[in-house]
C-alpha cells in the first residue's frame, strides 16, 4: 500500500507577477494564507501556476522559493511535466534538489505519443528521481489520456504514488480503482467533482478554487474524509456557480481576475494568456458578489 503524499486540499497555486517578473513577496503572502487555512499541500508551477510561460530558470527558482516559504508547514508538489522526456527529467531532478515532497507530471502535450510511449516516458522520469510522482491526466488540455492499462503498469513502479485525474469519466475512474487498488492514490483534478470522487476513494483535490476559498475547500475535503458526505455534498452544490465561473475562460485567466477583484493584487497572466473579455469579467464580478467575496 502506498501512503498518499497528502490527504485533503492542495491548492494549485497561481504565480503572481509584478512588472513582468515573479512577485515573490506576494507569493509568500499567499503561501502564508494557505498555511493558516488548512491547506495540506501547495502544488506549484502547474497549469494554474503558468509553468508553460516560465523559463527553466524561473520555474526552478519558483519551486525553490516555494519550499523555502512553506518551511515544512505543508507538502510541496512541483509541476515538472513536459512534452519532451529529457526536459521533464531535468526539471524533476532540479525540483528534487531543492527539497520538494513530490512531483506532478502532466502527460506530454501537442506531440502526444502512444500509450506505449507514455509508459516509457513516465518510467524514465520515475527511474531518474527518488521522490514520489503524481501522474496528471487532463485530456482537455493535452489531447491525450492515460489508459487504465497504462495506469496499472505505472502503478507498480515504487516512485509513482498517484494520479491527478481530470478526465470527468467516472466509469474509467472505477476501472482504475479496480485495476490499481492501493498501488495508486487518486486526487480529483476538477473542483466540480471532489465529493463524488472522494466517495469512490480519492484522497482529496488539487484545486484551483482553493486559491480564493482555502478554508472552504479544506473543510469540504475534511467532511469527506470523516464520512460526512451530506455536508460535503451541500458544500459542493452550493459552490457550483462560483466554481464554474472560475473556468469561464481558459484557466488561470478567471482565477487571477477573481483574485485581483478580491484585492489580492497578484498581477495579470503572462501572454498569450490575458485579461477576460468584458462580458465575462462582469459576470465573474457578479458571481463573486453573490458569494460575498467582494468588499
């Protein structure tokens, strides 16, 4: 049985920018908020953290600063995935050097590969490091998914701890649990699916929503872990409109817009990501007002 890297809520933390560079003072402020709000882990330099717009030096420094700022208060999971295997190995080794607790590796995107190539890709990275790996399957962003058969093979590697699942395919999720059992921990990759996934055995969520509601996401996952699914389900349903609004355009554009509206002052996303179109900005503001998140 593989112990999960974390249980509960991990925030897929945004990367704050100021005058075009990473704002580390603001980054530390955000981490401190999560440390005080029940967040179990920080997932840094993932999709929400705009890793695809960072240089290697920026990404490695961001991960290093995250470990430093967390200072043992939560787990640190570093996004080090790439569509080029040697590059993923390089980033993973660099993240391991600065002391992360785990790595998050998205499936290769754009060039994609076969399932055979995908297994080879992940095994090569897993063989190159000594920290646990979370696989990340998000076909809406990458154009490919990890098959149940591939997950079964990968789950047998001692360094492959789990899967961030953003497939929205509950039959496949059931098949994965049946095939991999305790060899593969699973976390929800979608904020709208936390409760049903945890009811089936997922260990929590890697959450965009937690950027603006860390206490609520921690409480929701805690209710699930305690078996109070009636409470958790109500929280999930009540938050539905808010969570959907956070994905009204490409992530992380809406969450950054929401945070700026709420006074976090975390800067704009890097191009080609950009501000929301006016009608979506207005709708998001309306929803934040409805949820009493604006002063």
